[in-house]
C-alpha cells in the first residue's frame, strides 16, 4: 500500500482538478452560471465519472498482488479529497 500512496494521492488530486478545470468556462467572471443548470450538471457528472473510471482503471493495472483492499482505500481517500474540495468551495468564510 505504501508504494502506491503517492500515485493514489496524485490521481485523487486529478479527479478533483480535471472537473474543476472543465467547469471554469461555464461561469462568468462574476461567478454566474452562463448555461442551463441541467446541462452543467450533466457535463460535470460525465466528466467526473469518466475521469474517476479512467484513473482508477489505470491504477488497478499498476497494482500487483491484492487489489481489493488497495482500491477500496483509494476510494475512501478520493472521497475525502473531493469532500475537502466541496467544503472549501461551499464555506462562507
């Protein structure tokens, strides 16, 4: 598990970063959504799922031996990264 931690965290950061970058053109400079809300949600859902699936499959191919426990831990780590990002952008500080 230790040998995969850097890759897990870097892929987790990419799972957060890629949808964030894709979302930027949908907003104006003053923070207003420029498109239909449902179009935005659909695009974000597709981009997020595709990014997560591709990176998780890529990680699974690089793991030798027991994969289930490492991939389960990866899911919890990525969920924590996404949760921290969500809390960061929804706080009213």
